[in-house]
C-alpha cells in the first residue's frame, strides 16, 4: 500500500509550466490598452473642452470696439480727402471706315466670277480692275445696242431717199414725216441702249465678260468674291469695298451713367492694346447717340480720328480714353477701403481710437488706387484703408 502512494507522489505534473517572458508580454499589452482607454474614453466621460480664444473686438450694433488686451488686428486708417475727379475708364471700341470715304462696288449683271485682281488690304486707284465676271446678259445688251445702231443707219437711208423723192414730187410729204419719226425713234432706242451699258461702270472684256472697277482710290477693306461664285445686283453685300483710311471712325459704347459727361467735340485718346511704345492717337467725339441700347444699357458714340500712318485698321479693337472731366474737387479714398457687403458698398469709419463704425457709401469712378465717394462720408473722416475686408468678414462671423 505504501509502495503505491510513493509511485503517485513521484509522477510528473501534467499541466504545462509558463515562462517569465509570457508574463511580461501580457503585462505590456495590458498597459497599452489602459493607455488607449485613458486617451480615448476619459475625455468623453469627463466632457472636457478647451476654452475659446478671446476675441479681438466686440460688436455693438454698427460699431466695432477693439479690445485693448486682445491680440491686435492688423489694419491702417487714412483721411478721406478732396481731389480732382478721376479719369473716365477707357472704353473698348472698334475701328470702322468713314461712310463718306467708303465706296462699294457691285456686280451690275448676273454672272460668275472668273478672276480676282486684288485682295483685302491692297491699295488701288479709281478705275482699277478688281474682279472679272462672265455674264450672258452683257452679250444681250451689246446685241441690243448694235441692233439699234443698225436700225438708225437703215432708217436714215430711207429718210434721205424719201426726201429726194419729195423734192422731185415723186413721194408725199407725209411719207417723209413718217420716215423721219421712225429715225428719231431708232436714235432714242440706240441712245438708251448705250446709256444702259455705260451706266454699268464696268470695263468690257470681250462679248460676255466685264471687269468690276474701283469707284475711288483707297484700300480694299471688303471682298465678297471667289472664282466660280455667283454674283449679281440682287446680292446683299457688294462684291468689293474700297475706303480711304486717312480718316477712320472709332465706334464704341459708353455706360449710361457716364454718357452725360461725354459731349460732341471732346478730345479722346485712342490706343491699341498690346502695342508698346506707340503714342496714343487723338480723336474727337463726332456723335453721341440720343438712343440707348436696350440690351446693354449703353449709349453708342462715334469718334473721328485722323489715321496718321494708317496704324488704325478697320475692324480692329482699340481703347478710347476720354479726357478727365473739368469739375469741382471730389471726395476720394483708397480703393482698398471700400468693400462690398452684399449689394451695398461700405467703409469702416474710425470714430475714436479703437472704435470703428461700418457705414454705407455711394461710390463713383474708381481705379486700382482710388475711389470717388459721392455720399455717406465727409472730408477729413478717417477710414480703414488696410484690413477692411478682414474686418467685414470678422463682423459677419460675429453677427
């Protein structure tokens, strides 16, 4: 019995033994989980939120009061001062020919273009051949003229013969009068046929072709012809147009609010955008329209310019700058001081150091540096000229 108990006591333990490294790994994982729990869960349980930063200003109605102990806002102020009115903004305009210096040439008879002697931009003289057209109508008109001339010769011979017979009492006076009347009618028919051909103002080329001629000296500014194209007097466009470019028109549109200060005879400076080093060309307002453009709400104007050197070309876009208006001094501020609050222009007026008020103003002309103030501000008042937009955004957020 005792031997059995001894055998049991000496048999090995069947459960596996755990090493020291296993216990260390478990302790490390537990520490990591505890740290994550403290970082992610505890702030939510305690509802701890950081305090908001102190604002640099307070809003009291339309007034803004800067707090002395807060971080200062970066802005500058300057006085609103009187000065000469700003120049009008340049108007984008287009170069056109002067009507009295422009002459179109039409194809007087139906036909097809055979040959072109010129291209757009060529300079020609009055009477130069421009376009050759082949037309069957020309042959018909020439036949009518020749037939009328042949009829004249026939009737003239008959009248001469009858006169001899009347003188010899071999024919009656009445027959002579009829023959002379028919001769006169033939003369009229021939004269009409010749005038009709002459009125075409063309140079005939054989029996079936004619040259369309330049009706004045100048530059070809329009050409509506190509070999094989059908032309004729019923077409909307002339076959060619020649214009004298010593003088041109600059045609533009002025905003309605500016039209009242534009008068006939006013000097205008014309410049070509992108052309460096060129002196502006001087022109004068010739027409200010009495009718407003219903779509663009602008007033059309015409400026006549002496085109020295033919630098201005028809259909070219240019800028027309009007002379500054002669008027009383006007209140102006820096353009950066005026900000848009919706559809209203506002400035920030400094009432006392550290106290600003948002004030609506009525603005006039403006450029990159200055803006005219037509109402809402008095001379000498100080306005924020740098940082006004930041103030407006800050006030909107506060409101």
